[in-house]
C-alpha cells in the first residue's frame, strides 16, 4: 500500500499545525494521569500497550521531515514504557526516547502516565486508547475484568473511520459567521515571565461532583457555566480591574454535531468572556449570563464555520510548497497569535469512564494541559463522583488557585487542593527521527 494513501497514517486537517510547533509555543503534549490500586508492573504495562496497538494500528506512527514539511510514517518498532515521575526525568515525545512513537506511556509507583502529540488526537479520542491500554493491563495482571461494550478493546475491530479526518465532512460546504461574538482585546498577564523551557506548577482541585451538580441544578445552569466564570473572576481579580474582559478560549467537541467514531483531533474553539460589568453582579446572575452566552455561541452554524475556517487555514499551510524552516516559523506565528488573543485556555474533557469491573483497580484519573505561551491553563475532568480542576500555571503565586477555592466554598462546594511541580514533556519535530 502506498504510505501516502494508508488510512492508518491519515490524521485531520486542523491539528497538523501542532507538528510545526514545540512544547514551548503551544500545549502540544497533554498528560493523562491514572492512579491504580496497586504498584504498576512495567512488563505487564508494556505488553498492554503492544496489545492496544493491535487494536489501534493508526497509533503506530512516527514523524519524519522533508524539505517542505513533516509527514507521518509507519512505525513498527517495539513500544516502550518509561520510568516517569514527571519531574526528575524528562523525555522528548516522538524521539528515540519513545522509539519514535507519538505517544508516551510512563509509570511511577502506582501511577500510569499517558501523553500524546496533539496532532494525532484530541483528549476525547486519546481516552479511547487509554481505556484499551488500562483494560488490557488489568487483564494481563489477572484481574477479573470484563468489557461492558464501552472499551474499544481486542474483542472489537479497528475500522479506518477511527482515523478519519472529520473536517472532510465540511470540505464542500459553506457556513455563515453571523452571530459570532466580535471579541475585544482581552486581559493578559504580561508581568508573568519565565525562563525559556522552564517548568510549570499544577494545582489539582478536587471535590464531589454531586455538590457542583446540585448547585447548577438549583440555579438552572450547567457546571461549566459555574466553573469557567469562577476561574475567570479569579484571573480578573489578579490581572484585570480595567475595562477589558477576561476571555477564556474553550475547545468544543464536534462529534455530537457531526457523528464520527474518529479518535483524531476533531474540535473547534469558542471565546467566553468575563465582562467588567460582571464584577458588580451576584454570582448566580453571572452564571446565568455565562450560560446564555455559551448557548448563543454554540449554535451549529457558528461552530462549523469556526471549524472549517481553522482546518482550511492549517491544511493550506501544511501543504504549502515552502522551506521547512519558513513553514515552522509561519505555523508558530499562526498558532501563537491565535492562542494569545485570549487570556487563557479552559478545556473540559468530561467524564472518564471504565467498566464497573475495572473500577476497584483504577482509583483516580486526571488530565493536564500545559500552559506553553499562556500564563495559565485549566482542564476539567471527572471520574466517578469526583471532579478535578487541574490548573497549570507559569506563576509561583497561588492567588488564583486560592481565590478559586474560596469561590467554590462560597457556592457550597467543599474542595481540596494539592500543588506540585510540572515538567512538560518536550516535543520538537526536528528531534523526531529515532
């Protein structure tokens, strides 16, 4: 089969932009952390990864450079699992460290870490691979687990549609930008500086989801309509105060709009403001206004317009006949200009699920989105009845986290937090030839 036509090497139009960036310019290596009941057995974990690759053959890819860009190639080398505490040992994804693979599986004591180069997947898509690895790992360890139909495990077959470029559904269609909010200049945090390639700090805020759900139900809003403005209010209190809004950039999963089994990157972004006039309003009114704003910006036509415009722009740049160095420079400018329009990023990956038979062995789940060029990034996840807010920051001052904790307490949500250093796994396409 011609490698250029191999469906296993097909990714989407949008996220190829990540191939030309690095971990310093954009959050191209997200991290998923799974705490197990027992100490991780590396040999069983590596065996599970190899088995999962049989089910997800489109994960068997590496990156190579040409004179005009980067392209994917089939990777048939053995998968590796790596000693990994996220602090003292640091790897480069896609390099010899991972045998060229564009994902990383690490372990430390009773914790499994899984990361991926963002061009091959989004968070929802990569979770399908995570579930398969975890399920196979538990089976290999002799645990009495059963697939309830929610895991794409070895008892199911891979289909090329799982590697589909979802944006191709938009290729011959036109959408209207009417109604999309014309955002003003946002509040930024220019005084937050850091050394090049420096580490970050992550704060994990956990609380019973049932408490947040009860609050949201009482007010008549969604959980995101509460969490987002609370984070933006904390940011405004530290860095704002003038006539500019705090604007959060929020990715939206397109699969509910365009049904697809793809595990590739399939999202678009919307902008959500915390306006200066919100400062004088009761919190419940801010939540209601946030919900109404979200509803207005989540119209199908608007989302698909945003998705198509971004995918077309990135695909055109990827295919441009220009020297690789120039293309990398252009891609980084496109990405950083887009990201820095807003104050920071909020990502909601939703609820992580495993079959009930696996739950006694998988105790905790969370995910982290690195800041890169932004001073802060918030990722929202949940597992069981626990919701987790992972705040990554380039700032040693914990004021925003403390403010967020106080706000949760104010609305009746009893949260706990812990903070720790976060050393981001490196990515650089120029280092991707193992």
